[in-house]
C-alpha cells in the first residue's frame, strides 16, 4: 500500500468515525423537539443536490451531510463536486444543481446578467468570512515583490506584461485582487493581464509560469507555499476584516417552489457551521474529512494550518492570525447582510462590469433571503444581528456601510 493510499484510508476512517460519533447527539431529543414538522413545514423536496468547489470553505456543506444535520431537518444533502465556478453557474441556472457553495459576486452577476446568463437568484446564507489569500510567484518575490508595494515597484521597473489570475470575473477573488492591486497604485484593467483559472488549477498554472500572482481560497494559497512556488503577499482578511466570501446560493425559482426545503437546508448548514467553529477538535475533524479525495483532495496539513490561524508567508515569517476563516462566529458570519451584497455591486460598477448604477438596495433585497434566513436561524436557535446592514473599514481606510453605494462606487481614484 502506498503512503497516499494509507492516508486516504485513514481519512475515510476518520469520516466514518466522526459521522458515527455525532449521530446520537445530532438526533438526541428530535422526536420531542419537532425541529421540522410532517405537515405544512415538511420539505417539499427531500434530496437536495448542492454543488461545491474543492476549497476549505465548502466545509459546512460537507459536514452537514457527513454528520447528519440534514436528516435532522428532513432533507438529504447530496454534495456534488464541480470543476469550475462557470460549471456551478451553468448547473444552477439550468437546474442540474438545487443549490451551491458559491462565490457571492457570482450570484449577483447572474442576477444582473453579467458574467453569464441573466436569471433571478437567491442567497440563502453566508458560509464563511475571511480565509482567502493573494499569492505571488517565488520568481518575482526573489526580485522584491513580496507585498503590494514591492510588486508595484517591480512592475514600474520591469516593463513586461504581468499576469494575475482570479477564479471568476464577477466573483470574490477577482474583487479582492483588483482592490488590493488598486490600493497599491496598480490599475488591474490597464496595467496588468487578468485571466480566469479554476481554484484547484491555480498552483499547477503558477508552477509552469502561466501567472505572476493569483487570488484564491484555501487551501491553494498554502499549497503554493508548501510546494515552494509562491509566497503569501496578503490575506483577504487584511484587505477587509471579516469580509463576506462564499454563500449558499440558489435560484429565486427554487426558493419559490421549495421554500420549506430551502429553509431546512439553511438550518442544517447553520448547525454544521456552529459545530465547526465550536472547538479546535472539531476543526481538525473537519479538516481530516474534507481532505479526502471525494472533496478537496489534498493533505490534511495543507488544510488545517490556516484553519487554526497558523500562517506562514513562504519567506520565513510565521504568525497566528486571529482573523482566520470563520464559519459561524455566533451567527455573525451567516447572516446575509444587504450591505455585503451591495458591496460587490459597487465593485462591479467600479471595474466596468456594470455600465450604470443599479438600484443597489432593491437588488440586494431581491437576492438576499432575509426572512427565510431568520426562520431557519430560529429553527437552529442561532442569534440574529440587530441590523440588515453592517459597517466595515477596508485596507485603504475607506468605510463601507451601504448608505450611499453610488457615491462609494464613484469615489475610487483607480477604476476602469
């Protein structure tokens, strides 16, 4: 038996052990509590196909299935591994997937007909905050490009074309990459070439020299360091502390047709989110589970280091980051704040993806299923915030609170 086979078998045993150890507790008292009813609240569709990309932040969807939280609410989640965000988009739109672990900005892009066909979409909940990174190749790091300032200086002196990769044109990684470059004086639309690469292919493409830098979710930023081909120039939590990232997305049609199912799935994934964040032991069990070939397909160590907040940049610097990837944070992660969705629209406008200002608030109210989320949170006994908006300060000192989105979108010196 090879080492890889042994590791795979170990992970599979861990999955079975984790599932078995929680089955009793997950269902304890279910008959008396009546979390879901067999009457009018019964899920209309009991098997739910949820797409995911091999990334650490798919964990709450996977664990809701593995640990049986879905059964507690009368549904069966069938995780479906996808190859790219474009595939996720297409399968959501045509109904092959019921829902997906998906980029926040992808859902909004489809809603407005940018980055794909136009279709009314829905955000059921946010899945995580933080935990992405911008990686620069070791080749340019050796020339001084170890951070934004170093990259800007190198690009001024080295007149060749620089190529950067993101994962989807309207998605989160594109927006973090563009924001960071612009904050360091680099116009991503005019002074660089930007390409789209699926997350699991980032490291391989950097290895053969197809890009100078990329922005992607974990574990692929850390994997570039482990493989010795890249360095972490910044984390996305340093761009925006506790930023919105992936969401549980679906179509508006699905919510209208299967409201009880949508609510049940949201409640189940809320429970899984709470379980992940509850202890270091749970985080380690989660890492061992999703590392399996069926899910992320990498070594446990590549996942669990940054999940536990243990960062290294590939240049000898190590640190404990308090703002590592969060899945729950007492429910603060999961609430679908209207201002979060609106922020992506401001950046779509900033970079020319939207030609005119949309009705920011109306779009967010249509997409983010606040009422349904509140019902699911009540079922799972999850706290709710006081407001549907939140205020944040980003890396360049700008404050985003959702109050004047058109002015905010127009306020940036560097834009398309």
